[in-house]
């Protein structure tokens, strides 16, 4: 990806995450990214293309972070890793997480966006499947799906409602249920 395209997408993420979907226009992205007028529309001709590009950039950022850090060797390490990811996504990466949640809702009206989000979710779940299989889960696919759904639910509540609930007990419960008793 070119640096200009990356700057445009990062600015679009910031706009959506801080001001909502209505704030997202090509001109505002150019302004936020410090790009020449028309730069964003050169890469993303339509609003739909821009939204899909934002989803792809979010997935790229998430996968780069998770792929490097997700190699737990015990159930406790898995829970700790999930908690650390949760704290990152609701702390330093809160704006990107808010943008992602806004795009989840928009995907209900857009098959292209829904497909792009589904690809990112599938890639994240695949990483979870590998980790859970390595830990001996009898149904790593089912466990990864359950963990992902629970994780997303906690994210939604933390971002939308500023819910301070600690997700660790929920993650511990799901991981314990997913793995054979020891």
C-alpha cells in the first residue's frame, strides 16, 4: 500500500471513530490526512470503496498486532493475551475500535461491507482456532467462534456504554469450557 493511501485510510478511521459515519467524506479525509484535494477519491472512487478500504485497513492493523502476539502455551496465557488485546483495543486503539463497531452496524445495509468485515473476522478466528487446537480444545472452531463473539460483545459494551466490567472472568469461563479438564 502506498504511503498516501495508508494516510487516507488512517485518517478515515480517525474520522469515523471520533465523529461517526456521517463525518466520512473524501474531502474531509484529504483534510484530516493533510493530502492534496482529490487524493482520497483517486484511490477510492466511491464512498463504498472508501468504507471497504477502511475495513481492510482495520483488519490489516489487527492481524499484524495479533499474529505477532498470539502464541499462548497455557489456558492462563490465552486468557491473559485476550485481556491484553481487549485493553489495547479499548485504550490506545479505542478510536479504531469505535470505527470498527460503527462499520459493523453499517454492514447490515451493505453486502460489500459485510463481506469485507466477514473476511477480517474469519482471519482473526483462524488465529484463535490454531491457538485453541494447540491447547487441546476438542472443538477449536466452535470455541474460537464463541470467544470471538464474547470478545466483540465486551468491546461493544466498553466502547458504547463505557462499561468498566472486567472481561477476564468471562474469558476464563469460556476458555475453561473449551479445553479438556486437567
